[in-house]
């Protein structure tokens, strides 16, 4: 398999968690695909990173969502945004170039969202990435991470 499938699975896990479900090994997210151990570990790491850092991730997303509160963001878009924001913040440890994290999130949003999801996710993540870069220039960490 690939990291693309692992990201898709992680977004599914985040979506299920957001809806009050679980992301256990028997979860629907894992019934549709076969992930090798490395990709499964990557999906689990993304999911854990989102759930453990949700407040800081949501703050970054909200700061860059052009006056849209989290409650107004489509749940599938929000799952993609949360997962990609975590990956952008931890790109060095995940060995993921920022463009890859952003482009994959856009494609996932297009797959599960509506006709505007890809553009919306692109806009928010572009702002998130610029904000992360600015903080790195000043050696300022993201609060809560």
C-alpha cells in the first residue's frame, strides 16, 4: 500500500472519532483497505497525533479559516484539515514534504466533501503552513504542541 491510503485511513479514523465513534482495529476504516505494518503505523500515528493535540490543531485551523468557526466546517473537511495540520507541524518526523501533506488533504477533501471542499482545504492549509513557517523563523513553537 502507500502513505496515500494511510492518510485516507487516518482521516476516516479522525472522522469516526469526531462523530463519537472509535478508531479501533475493527473499525470500518480498516475493513475497506489492507495496510502493511508501516502504513498502519503511519495512520495510527496521524490519528494519535490529532487526538492528543486537538486543541492546538483546532486553534491553527480556526485562525486560518476565514471567519468560519469549527462548528460550521463540514466534518469530512475538518477531519482532513486536522490530519494535515498535524502532519504539517510534524513534517520532519514524518518525512513528509509540506506540499505532499497539503495536496493529499485536498484530494481527500475532494473525495469525501462537496465541490468546494478542495479549494477550502487548500486555502486553510495554505494559511496554516505560512503561519508555521513564520513561527519557525522566530523559533516560536505552536502553543499546546
